C-alpha cells in the first residue's frame, strides 16, 4: 500500500490516472524556462515529463487521511462517466478508483470528510456518481468541505468568465450542485479547523477559492497544496504559473508564501498531481527554492487508470 504516517495521521495515495495530459511544458507553464526542463531532465523523466513526446505527465490522485478516527479524502479526481466536451482527456473515464479505495480499507459510506481544495474538473469528479440518470453523492455520510469563494465563482448562475474557458463545463452541475442539494456541503471561508492536526486555509490565485491543508502532528509537518504546484519545476521557478491560474500575480505570491513556510517548518509539500514520490521537502535557495528530498511514498511510473 502506498502509505506513510506523519505523527498520528496516516496518509494513503489513491490513484485514478497517471500519464500524459497532452500539453508541452511551454504550454502548461508559459513562464517556465526551457533551461529548467533541460537541466533537470534526468530526474524529470519519466515521472513528470515524457522525453520522447515532450508532454507533461500528471497524476490524478486522492489523498486518504486517517486522523482522530475519521476517514478524510483530499480532492476526488475526475470521476467516471462525466461529460467533458472541452476537456476530452477527462471525458467519460471508466477507472477503478473505488476499487483502489476499497483496497485501502475504505468503502464510500466510511468516508467522513471530503475536501475539495478547489473546484476544477480534476478535483471534484468523484464527489458524485451516476445512479441511473441522477448524479448523487458518492460518499453519502461525508461532509464535503468546499471553499465558498470557489463555490460562488464556479456557479454558472453567477456568470463569471474563467481563464479555463469552457474547460469546466458541466462540472458544477454534475459534481458540486448534487452534494450541495443533498445537504452534504460546508462552505467555509478564510480558514477551517478540521481537528487538532488538520487545518484548511485560503490560498487564492490559482482559483479565487483555492486552499491548502496543513498537517501538524507531533513533530511532523505537511501541506497539501492542491494546484499551487503542478510540477516540481515550479519549486525551482516559483514565479512560473500554470496556464490555468485565474490571478497570475496572486498565484505567484501565494506559491512563494506557502513554499517559504514549508521550507522554514520542514513541512512535506504534497501537491495534487505529482507522480513519482508524490511530494517533496523544500529548502530556500537564494530567491527561489530547491528540492531537499522526495516524499517517502513509493514512486509510481506513468500509466493510465482506464479499465
């Protein structure tokens, strides 16, 4: 099992998809330098970059946390059978995600809390599943913690025009609204304490409501940063946003702040989409950051979770 323990909290990686996302580095990260990818190609390949096709590899995964007797999911991936006309790589997937979760000893009804760090297409999909012709909560007993800023921003009734364009089409309707209508959501603002070890904090920029989850248990520290980072290149070049950041200036500032705190507290940085070891320890290096060491998860190589 792909699992580690930090203090009193156990963290298990639940895989959904790991492979190419049909984007080159210069498209995915327009501000990143060609030198950063070339100079670090020996370790970026194959976990984070396919050298043959020059396409970025990305992991779609959920972090299962066991803390104070509760089962907590951090982000819920893409989901099955979702209609995604403007995000074809995520359209109509049919993966064994729930089987992977069962292998970790957790059934859908055993989940107590679901955390959506933000409401992009690849973070909320398993919030719901198709029951006949209706989308219903996959985790019927869970409280879904959703940043209110993102709930309002992505609600199509509010008429916002995101950088993502139509890439998030149908996502609110099939993966967010059903759990809200079922009375399972808690829309939080600024910060939210989950238990003695876990706290959610706003970390805007990538989306208006983007958030990070901080773990502090005993002497161990970790921060689950969602899409604050998509690639370890953004540790080396923290001013390099992804092309999906809604507020580029704020995204850069937030990334630097969170990485700085992680470096100063020796916290493990765990993004949503890193393959390989899944996360890293970082240190300050001049005006930037460097990778001190990888997370102790077993490394995984690219594959697709399609059945």
